[in-house]
């Protein structure tokens, strides 16, 4: 029986997952050797939407390249050897930490040929970076083929590009339009497309220029093909030992619970929220400090803060917050998940929003703990550790009095557009039938009337946002699964909530769960994938609306 494209794609995702896991356990591999060939072949079969023109023989995918380079350390395109490491002491060395623009992790350029990349967010982070690197190696082969003839002779455009890059690296002036002309032949794109891409890379402050990136990717490919200087990806033994053992999640959770204990908040009612680190701060203290009442008032102030408008109220809100129960816990464990704690008993007013009354008894006033976004499987590691009882050095045990767990996240939408809202009633692990239905305290009707599309239904938790194509996504949407979107953390959060509440009984069985996502992209729509750019100001309304509605649900009178 002939397989559909969706079936072939799902099989390719599974092969990628299994191969990456095998190579990780083995310790090293050559991306263009026999070991890496399976990754390359599977990625080409899958041809994810985020990588656009990956499967084309000559054309380089430019938006996908920028997306990837903003998530990898600057200069990685120059390195033959890439080593993924755990936190192993390099933060105490003299090597300057290189932090990618869109993925907070420490990276270290050890020498001209070697880049060390710190992995502290678990398997999802490792799969994500390996997928990005495989994309780069595929594109580097195209660059080499576009720049040489069948006998390996280098053409004029490559030679001229080499001279341009030499000038750029020494700070000499060069004619950008002439350089774009040479580059366009090397990357198989039109002059207009090339010029536009060069401008995009220049406007990204944490990546090298497109000229340098293309040149060095092609140079390493030529060195390997013509001189036998193989590229290699390896994994440190410490990383391989630590992954899956909650090393960083445990350190992170212990620090947070210690802060709660030291501030005498450990036994108070607790609302835990996974979200960004500005919307709850600005919403709650915007109301308290400035008397903001309606959602529209809060949205206007938030928009001014987001665009850095003159005389915006950001500093005023923060200064007020710090005097009224706001505690910031910066991460030093390696999870890159910072935390904010809101002690409602220390607030000057009895409402967190208009109509959302706090108890008169200060001991019954809840604490709100807002943690920054986790990444994939890291969500289970951190949430599972956080929900466990706190044990002091003296051996005293304090179970957390968790009233609710709220998850506000970004997700790819299948049935709407960027900025719309998704309300899940179940999560399903991609590629399996593993499913997590739950009672969501939020519903579609909570968000109607605000000018945004709102969709309710099943959401898929995927291995990686870069491992999706239209065939798989169309199947998930049109089949009886009736998926409304895809994200990377939902099922992991729910797995932790269910195991701690229903099996380990670390927290109450009747803990309330609130999930809502705003659409950062539509992977089925050309020009609306993650590679097309961030949501920007369009994201302010859905972010703050979800925040507003979560707070209303948690603190309304009927509570």
C-alpha cells in the first residue's frame, strides 16, 4: 500500500528522533559522514516549513538561515568542531561567553576551529540544535556545489566573495551591490533576494554578515571535500551522564523554594504560572500603582512600555512593585528560567484587578509565582521538581499549598492567524497516541469580543518546532484529532501536574489548571512561519488578555 506524504513525514520525524538519540549516546559523529547521512536524508524527506527551500538543489534558504543563526552562537559557521557540553566550569574561565540572540545559552569559542555550546535545558534543546546544525550542513553542500564545477575547480564568483570577506574582516570598505552580485550566484538566488537578505542579517546584531556566513559554511565544506578535513559534532561525557537526571531542574527548584521559605511564604496558598516575565508584573502592579482598571487601560500602558515610548510607566510600575511584595529570583542553575514572586499580603491594595478581591486575612492571601518559559522536555523537569515538598537542611518537610497551575505559552496555530488565541482541552504527544485530557478552567467564551480569533480543542506537543511540514500538520488538523495548534511544552507540564497531584500526591488532587496560548506563527501559511519573524507588537494584546483572564479566574469573587 502506498504511503501518504504525511505518513512518510511522520516516519522521517521518528527516524530523526531515534538517530539523534543514538548519536548522542555514542558521543560523536561526522555530520557529512555515514553517521550523519541518516539525519540529512530524514530532514530532506521531511523538508520542514521553517527551512523553506531546503530540499531544492541550488537555492539557499535565507529566512531559515537567519532564524537558525539567531539561535546559534556567533561565529559557529567558522568552526569545524562543535562540542555540546554540560555546565562544566567554562563560566569561570577566561573564555568570553557568547550568548545567541534568540536562545539564551552560554557558548565558548575555544580556538579558531572549536565551539563549545552549553546544553542545560534537556533533550529537546539538544534535538533542536542538532536539527539546526544539520540544516546548516545541507546548505553548506549547496554553497560548495554552486561555487565549483564537477572537477572541483572554483569559479570566479567564489574567488571574488573570498576577497570581499577578507576586506570585511579587516574593516576595509567594499561595494555592497557588487558583493551582492557575487553572492547571488553562490547562493542561487536573485540579486533582489540576496540584497534583501543581506539587509536582514545586518539588522540582526548578534550574527555575522551573510557574506561571512555563506563564505565560511562553503569553505568548511570545500576543506572536507577536497582536503579531507572532516567536520565533527561531539557530546561531552558529563552532558551524556546528566541529561535526564533533573540536575538543573532540581537546583533551580530548590533555590526558588528556599526563597519562599526565607520570606515565610512556603506555607501560604500558591498560584504557579508559566509565562513571560512582564505581563503579570505590569498587569497587577499597573492596577495597584496607577489605578488601571479596564483591560484596555492596561494594554495601552503595556504597548507604551513594549515600544519604549517616551515617559512610559515601566520604571514607575517596577519601583512600586519592589516596595509592595515583588521578589525577583534570577537563575544561576543553568535552566535560564528566571522567576518572579508576588506576595499579595504585602500589596497596598486589596485587589489584584478591579473586582478581584484578596482575602482580608493576610495569612490566607496567596503568593503568585511566575516562571519564565521552559523549553520542551525541560518543562517536565522543572515543574516536577518545583511541585515536590521543600526539605530544609534540618530535615523539616513543607509540602506546597498549590491552588492552581497556569500555563500561558506561544504556539503555532493551524486554524487561524498570528496573534489569535488557542484554548486546549487536551495535549497529545506528536508521533504517539499518548494523550493528556484535562479540565481547563479557561474557555473559548472568556476571550470572545476582543477582536481576536479564539479556538478550542486538541493541541499537539511536538519534538521540535523545526520538525514540521504541511503534510503532517494538515493531517493533524483535518483528521479526527482535529488539532488546533502545536507547541513544545504542554504535555510535559501536564505530565508533571498529574504525577504530583494524582500519584505522588505532593500537591492537592483538585489543583486547578489553566492553559492558554497565543499564536506566534501559522506554519501552514507561507510567510507566517517562525522564520518570517517575531510577532512584535501584535503579541501585546493576546499576551495581556490571557494574563488578565487568568487573574480574573484565580481571584474572582466565587473563589
